[in-house]
C-alpha cells in the first residue's frame, strides 16, 4: 500500500493513508491513557463523516470500545446545528 496516497478528501483537505493511520494511533493512545477500555462507550461530537470522526471511530474500535455519535444540535436553541468552530 502506498501510504502517501490520498485516502480522504474533506472540505478541500486531502488526507493520506499515513496521516490517517498516524491520527488514529495518536487518538488510540490518548483514549487508552485516559482510561478508555474494552466495552467502554466513547461519545463524539464532531462533524459527521469527517476525518476526525473516522479516526476516533477507528481508535475506539482498536481498544474494543464503541462510539456514540452525538448530534450537533444545540439543546437550548432554535439553531439547527452548532457551528463547526464550536464543535471542537
């Protein structure tokens, strides 16, 4: 596999296989170091189908945990969704 090959295209950003792999393992280590274990649920609030969503899902699955995707709706507002800059 060519790790420099583009594997994701997101909002004008191109992500290589190596970048995706590195990101997933960084998140894996961060989750593990913060006590996430097999069977735990990891709640995630990021844009749907974003690179961040994919890498968190991959990292959580490597730990044997599951992912719960939170909607980006604001519970006390008529606004349909939180702005992307407020979701990080």
